[in-house]
C-alpha cells in the first residue's frame, strides 16, 4: 500500500488566493494515484495521498523565512 505525501506552500496560484483549491488538491490526488497504478501496478483503492500545506513562515532558504527572502530578492531587482 503506497502512501504519498505532497507538501505545497500555503499560497495560492493566483494573487487573490491564499491556498491550493480543493479542485487542485483533487487533481493532485487523482494524478499521483494514477501514476502509481500505471508505473507500479498499485490499485487505486490501495493508494493513500496526503497533502500538507506549509505556511510560508515555516520554511525558508538562504538562512531566512520565505517572505523575508522574497522581499530581499525583490529589492535587489528594483
């Protein structure tokens, strides 16, 4: 029984949204499940997909939380 965890940032794909939509999550679950069926011959009803949304303050790179990193990067390009 495969268990797949997908982590996405808690930000929308457009400026007016703050998270991934239910429809986008459903598409991810369907696509991953079908991929495991097609590649590993795992039945759809035996595949579990977990989607975790990560707040922007809870991850980072360059020694900074994502919002600060993005602010600094944007300031360098203006």
